[in-house]
């Protein structure tokens, strides 16, 4: 899977290009390789992470605090494979009650974090794809002042269709699906 995000706001100088090769075991998504090129203001990060599930460790190249192998937590994801794992989780556990919480270990460029997810509510969302019935989820990480709201289209196999990012409680940016390729 490949995600390329360019802001629709010219005053926000960032661009993310992330690629993930993963295996779908039928039970869970297992990332194999994750590569990234990020540009945020004047900072540029490029690197890759390799997941070795037999040895239960990951190794990194490029921008990383260490190229030494690090132990993998069960069901660890990269930032792209996480989207597919979340869709699977939502579809298999539907309907989720408001306030339901769960977590995933996520490998980022510089560190491994635990993201906590909480079901907020169902919402009708107007998108370029039309009106969609969505499930709104809050994503946060312990100790961070940032959090995100994620909208998954219930009738499209819980496809992620909108992301809004917040710092403290102020909206700092969002991404909305514009088209769907078959």
C-alpha cells in the first residue's frame, strides 16, 4: 500500500510519502517493510524499517535513533499498515459502542509508540464520494499533546475517508478522501 499526502493548504509546508509492504494472514496485518520520505518545514526524513516476524524484531535504516534491531511487540504496525489493521478491527468487531477503547503498537521513524483508539460516534459525512455513514474514532498517544479524529466509511468496509489532526484542542490540519481507485 502507498500513501502520499500533500496538504491542500499552501501555507502548511509538509509532504509525506509512505509505503508499506505487508502480509495479510487473514487474522492480522503484518508489516514487512515500511519506507518513508517526509518533509515538514525545513526538516526532511528518509528511511526504512524492516519487520522480521520470525526473530520478533525490527531494524531500521536511514533516519532512526539506532540501526540496531529492536524487539517487536505483538501486532506492531507501521503507519500505513495500521490503517488496514484498523479497518479489519472495526469490521470484525462491529458494532462498537461509544467509548470502546483498544490500542496498537506503531513503529514511527524515530520511535515505537502505543496509539490508543476510542470509538466516538457514528456520523454522516459529506465527501467528494457522496454522503457516507462513518464511524468516528479518536486516536491518541500517551504523553502527546496531539490527537487525531479518524472517520471510517461503514458501508465501504470501514475505509478511512477523513483524518483531522489536533494539537491540544486546536485543529492543525485534515485530509479528506477525494477519489477511490478500483
